C-alpha cells in the first residue's frame, strides 16, 4: 500500500512538473502542455490507483473458493452418510438407527457448510471494507497533495504575472 501511495505521488509530481514546464499563455494564467504526455500520466495514475480494489476482488474470489470447498465438503459428508446408511440398512435391526445417524450427519454437514459460508462472507466484507477505506484514504491524500501543488503553482503564476505587470508598467513609464 505504501508503494502505491509513492507511485501515485510520483506521478502527481510528474504532472506538476509537466504543468510547470508548460508554455505560458500570454494574457492569462493558462499553460500549454503536451497533450499526449498529460494523457499518458493520467493513464499511469489510473493503473497505480486501484490496487486496493484488486485486493478486494481477490478477497471475493477467496470467498468463492471457501464456499466451493464448503459445498464439496458437505457433498462428501452427505455421500459418506448415504454410504453409511446403505451399509447399515443391510441389517434390519439397525435400520432406524442408521437413518437417524445419516440425518444427523447431513445436518452437521449443512451446519458446517453454512458456518463456513458465513465466516467467508464476514471475512470478505471486512476485507472489502478495509480496501475501500484504504482506497478512500489514498484518494484523499492524493487530492490534498494535488490541491497543495496547485496552490503552489497558483502562487508561482501570480508572482510571475505580477512581475510581468511591473515590467509593463515600467516600460509604459518610460514612454515606449
């Protein structure tokens, strides 16, 4: 996560550098920048940002795997219960006991599968919440950094504009 923050901050620095090196537009505070470089930086920022979202996707995939494993285990338990039931049915004296045991095994398997599913869903929700909070925090940090950078740039541009105005006033004062 720290690497992602550094990556996005590095890209924001490159964006600031691109704006700072842009050609000053006469009679205004605008800057002309190389369009393709700007678009490339934006694309790289998009790629650097969603790692937390990828982590959330992995958590959801893990949840699906756990659910599939739970269902497979439930299937195996049910199959064992059925096999056990068939074996016990051979002896008529224990038919009723075998049926009850099979039903108990099925219930236990279903209960276990349900517990595994609930646990997987809870873990997935927690990890997704963490990933979302992390992504929001990174976005807030990036927004704050961008705002600070733009404010510094605004101050620099205002200073430049004031210097140009003073130069114009000086030239006009000389009568040229």
